[in-house]
C-alpha cells in the first residue's frame, strides 16, 4: 500500500480571526511579512505553532504591545 501525503492549508489566527495564507510556498515568518502590508501590527509579531485543527495548520500570531518612552 503506497503512502500518500496531504498538504494541509495554513491559516494565521489573530484576535480570534483566521486569515488565509496568501503565500503557501513561503515560510511562515516570510508570509507574516507579506501580511504586514495589510496588518501593520504584524511587523513585529511572532508566530506560535502550528497546531492541526479541523484539517488545517493554524499559526497563532502574537503581537507584543510595547510601551513608548
């Protein structure tokens, strides 16, 4: 019996919302850089995961709230 592999779709979860992966061929951090164009708060964010949920790989985006001064 041959072994078959299946690529799970990736999503990036931020504030309870799932953002579809616009660049599945890039590494997750590089994809986060692409998403930073639409989500500027992602510029200094970190990624946790992935975890497999409901047939997809979920990367959780953590934005650190910094203080100024």
